[in-house]
């Protein structure tokens, strides 16, 4: 949802298709290069701790985006930097999250269902996020949307530390 919101904001600020593509590219290129290393680290470190840290970093990124938007100083370079940062966070979050599903399932016979449920939730969010953003941006304003995205990460990052 954050990536879609940043793309929407850069297009709203500039009306530039090139900058819209650059925002998408900047997050994906970070994920492309760092995901293999993140997968190795998630195999060696405590996955739960990695997930809590990635959620905390995503929350911080969303609140920085909300602050810059609320103060009216948001600019394209800010969005590019925040997009790269979000791509780095996602590069660690995704492989760790996928490996964590396997770790959480106690019975081997339930593993297929757990993986299917995880995929359903992930892809379901990808289906629901764009229409919800299309409604929330005009209704609430970009400042409220970015603030609410930051607050969504709060329970998963702060309350689940062991």
C-alpha cells in the first residue's frame, strides 16, 4: 500500500510518467539486489526478530512520509529515497516472512494449507489496497492516509517483541 501511495503522490505532484516509473523502479531494484542476501540472513538469524525490525522500519518510513507530507515539504527526492528504503525493508521482510510461515506450522501435513493461506492474504491485500487507496486519498487526504499506514505497523512492530 505504501508503494502505491508514494507512486500516486509523485504523479500528483509532478504529472510525470517518468517519475512515476522511477519511484516504482527505485523500490524494486533495492529488492532485486538485496533479497538473496536477506534470505541468507533470515536463515541464520532469528526470523521473528527480523520481522519485528522490518515492521518497525516500515512504520518509521511511513511516519517520515506522513511528516514530510503534513509539513508540506515533500519533494520527489524525498520520495525516491523513501522508496529505496522501503525496497530495502521489503527485501528483508519478504523472504523472512515466507520462511517464517514454515517455522510456525507445527504439523507437516498443515504446511500446504499454511502456505496457501499466506499467499491468499498477501495477494488479497494486493487486490484490496488499490481500491481502498482510491477511496481514502480523496476522502481523508494524503496526510491522514500516510499517518494511518504508519500506525498499522505499530502493533506488529512494538507489541510482538519477545
